[in-house]
C-alpha cells in the first residue's frame, strides 16, 4: 500500500500562535509532497509543492512567511502556520507522490482541521 | 492558465440509472487527467486516470481533446457510489508535476 498520515487530525489554537502539521509517507519515499487547503464545501486549493531537500514552491497568493513548509526527509513534510488568525481556520490536506512512480498518482493524508480562536 | 471545471455541485440519481459527471479542463499542453473520489469520512483516493483507459468500479472516462472534456460515466449507478468526485489535471510547472482539482461534484444515489 501507500499510506500518508497527517498529524494532528485536528487542532484548536489561540490567535497569534503557531501551529505545525506533519505529513508522513509511512511505507514509501516521496520526493514531492503537496499541501492543499480546503474550505467548507469547496474544492482543494493547491498551496505549495514541497520537494525534499529544497525550498517549497508556493502558489500565487499564498504567503510564504505565513505558511512555512519544510521537507527535510523523503518521508516527512511539515506545514507551519505562523501567527495564526481566525481566517486561517481551514482543512489542510497533504499528498505525496512516490519517489518512483510511473502513474503520477498522489496519495492523500486524512487531513488536519485547524480552528483558530 | 490551467483550470478544471466541474459545473455540477450535486447530482442525484436513483439506483440503476446512468450517471455522467462532467469535467472540462483548460490547458495549453498535453493534459494528464484523473478522477479522484472521496467517500464519506474517508480520504481522497484515485478512481481512475485517462492514460490507463481502465474501468474502475464500473466507471469510465474518455478524454476528448476537441471538447477539452473528461466526463466520468457509469451505466448503472449503485448506492455505494454516493461520494464526492473530483476531476483533476496534472501539469508540469517549474520542473514539478502539479495536480489541481475541480470544485467537485457530489453524487447521491438513492435506493
């Protein structure tokens, strides 16, 4: 199988604090991981592409300093929401592509729900 | 710019009826298209991709480059097909293959 796990599944924090979300590929190596954001009843919006050992590539309109992404190893990427505010409350989903893949398939985590009070 | 459009937010049918979930894309290059499905309380998972031309759970999708469409079809819907369906486009940007999604269509199959 190809399992991607996110932690935490849900988090509540106070405005102004920072929150870190982890995304791990449990049984495969992933050179590329993607972070998406999903608002209620809306689609997944690609935030950034995370490549192991290099800087993340952010989509237009996504603040790099706000959403820090680190991809330190082939099985772990982290998203840190810095100085979170209520408008950052959302469902954050990560996905990973196998290091060796001829299908282009992405494997998705279960998502992390962030609520900023 | 690259874009995926799913015009229907909700599609309701009765069991045994045919289903077609529409998807149109905008991309100047050679597209690579996918359908992902999300069942209730589960994570997103791949349903099928146009390259493989396969049929999964009775679903098929044909890429029509002339109409820039990749509609998902099933001749006889089942209750267990009720889920959220997302059409997705993969394209290369800055040496990375990205995947963007349409807004999704919720399929409800009534008994």
